[in-house]
């Protein structure tokens, strides 16, 4: 029936060799803990847990900086974590003298979120900083912890 059956046998052998090579290579490359808890290395959990904690968290910040926390609760930045702007401050929370946070450059910091960008929702406060501030720091006119609705710019950047 099949005149050249040896071609099919050769093809089957090549496929079997390829599958065996794949299985051996995969066993050599993929860590044994891969897939233990999901689609990642199970050992990654212990590795990450062994790292020092870098972020203190909003509640820790609010414990000492009560005035700023109260202002933030009344403003539009209530959903923004303190360390999103101020950086990781677990060392400062553990010992305030160990790390003194630097004064933020709001002319740079605020533009990370509020620079005009067509990909952002139109209702999100956006400005074209070159036209809006002329390089002046945002906190000269705006209070970052409690931005007022009238302080925020409509889409397009100008009041």
C-alpha cells in the first residue's frame, strides 16, 4: 500500500528525537519550582520575602504626618499612595533620622501624571506644562496634598 514506508518511519523518528530534545532542554532550563503556585517560580515567593521592606505604606505615613493625611483625605489625591510621590520610605518610618526625604521637585513630579497626553481620559486633569507654568514649580500655586477642583486644569491645559 505504501510504497515508501521508510520515509514515514524516518519522519516519525525525527519527530520523536525533536520531542525528546525539547523535553530534555525544558527540564534543564525550567526551574523545578515553576508552576508550584501558578505560572511562575514557586521559589520566587521566598526570594522576594527575604528582601528588605522598602515601602512603609499609607497608614504608617499617616500615623506621624497627621496634618498632611487630613489634607489628603479632603483632596483629589486621596487615592494616591504617599510613596507614589515621596518614594519608598520604610527606612524613614523605622528611624526618621536615618533617612530625611528630599524636597520634591513638583515641576518634574507632577508632570508624571498630569502632563497632557491624548491617551489619558479627557476628564483627568492634564496640562501642557510649558504653556501652563513656564517652569515654575507646581506647588507655587497648587497644594499637592489637597488640590482644589478649581486648581485643576481642564483637558487641553488652560484655564
